[in-house]
C-alpha cells in the first residue's frame, strides 16, 4: 500500500509541473517611471587635482642642498610637481646642507609671513624648536622632511606638522647590515664610514650604520663629512685618498650622503682602486650612482625616494592649511638598488624622479 501511494503522489507532482510549464506566461506591469533629480551640491568637498585648490597658500620650501645637486634636485622636482598639481605659491630656499644656514633662513622666512614652511630637519629639535614655536604662534604651519624633528612633530602634529623621509636610525642600520651580508666581510675586517654623526637627528642615520658594523665585529674607520665636502662632494677627493693611503686594507665603505655616494667612482679612482676592490654602499640614488653601479664601482644604494619628500612636503601643508588635516608621518626609505634592479630604476633616475 505504501509503495502504491508513493508512486501515485509522484505522478500527481510530475503532472503539476508539466501543466505549470505549459501555462501561458504571466506578465507584469513595469513600475511607473519616477522623476530623477540631480544630487545635491554640498559645500566643502575636496576639488579635483589640477584645479588650483591650494592657490591661495604661500609656502617656503627647503630642498636642502645647492641648485643642481643630485639629491636635492629630485626633492625640488617633487615639490615643483606638487605646486603644479595644487596651484600652491612656493618659494625655494637652498641651504648647502648647512644646518646653521637652515636656521638663519628659517628666521628670515618667518619674517615674510608665509602660510607654511617645509623644512629639512637637519639642525635638530634643540636648535629648531624655539623658532618653530614662534612660527606656530604666528599661525604659520611647519612640517619637516628628510630628518625628523620628533619633539616638534609630537607637539604640533594636530597643527599639520608631519614628516616625510626615512626613519634615519633604522635606515642606517638596515644599510649597514645589508652591506655586511652582501660584501662577505668578516669580524676584524676594516670598514670606512663617512657620515654626519655630529648633526642632531640627521646623525642617527650614521649611528645606525656604525651600530650595524659594530654588531658584525668590524674595525671601523670613521670620518665626519666636513662643511666643504658637505656642500660639494668633489672637495672630498683628497680627503678620501688620504684615508685609503693610511688604511689600504679597507674592504667596505659607506657614504652617508647622496652627493658623496654619487662621487664614489671618483673617490676610488683617485685612491688607485679598481672596481669592486672595495665594496661600496651608500645613500642615495642619482645619475652618477646609476653609472657607478653599472660600471662596478658602487655595489649597494638605499633609496629613500626623495621625490616623495618634495611632493608630500608641499601636499602636507596644503592639506593642513586648506582642510585642517593633521600631520602625516611617511617613511620613504625602504628599498635597495644594485646591479640586479638598476636598469628598472635608471629611466626614472634619468627623469630625476628616483
């Protein structure tokens, strides 16, 4: 009985499906058309790029070194691009990488009553902060690039004080550790570091290199970059030849300065060395650094992407002045360049973007 009923129920269900499929399709009426309205225009929205939304903002910008310098020109190009994109009114002050000159120029810049100043942080908090306090009290937005001013940034972040650049100690340590690993030097070998240890804040990068070498057990020959070489790397050629003459068994060298790194080939040639005889590493990318890597004089460069320092330095103060944004904190110093990736980077370096 159960089997018969089950078969009967199944037959009824199948018949219902067939009848449903054969029935004429039902139609539905389309919904009544509704009138559309344009979205409401609101005030205060951020305008599109290229509409000169920062044209009313007067900025004083510090590229850092001298006009035409390999590193600072890329910073400058980034700032120029940001000014073109936003319409900001930007004045540029060149400082020859001299912290004392940066301080005096900052004082002069404040006297012109700009809306904002984007500085290189090389003088350090102790020297800079009293001047920054005075500028902020006058309603001037300040931000830093390349070298952190940690105390000023903590104090005025809500006022738009940001930072774009490498985290200096970490970047120096990373370069030192990578150079040790790649060069194959052993504990007891000699390494030369040419840096800026004496500069507050900026010297942290050199300290990171030294700590990495100490951790590896290297015997370090250290030399502070003098003012003349800081302003023009070629002035350091006789100094370098003296270092190598006194310590000809140096196996590894690091130049903690973009313009010096771009002059590594000239340094080593003047000292009578051959390509690769001394493993050379340093900061930063430049056209000369590209050629030195290609020709085997320079083995490793850490790229702190300085174009971004210029672009975001301008963008930061535009955002703060026009929209009240607080300070951004952006680390740009994370990548290495060597013979394996230099051909990818070279066209960008030639355009002075990397």
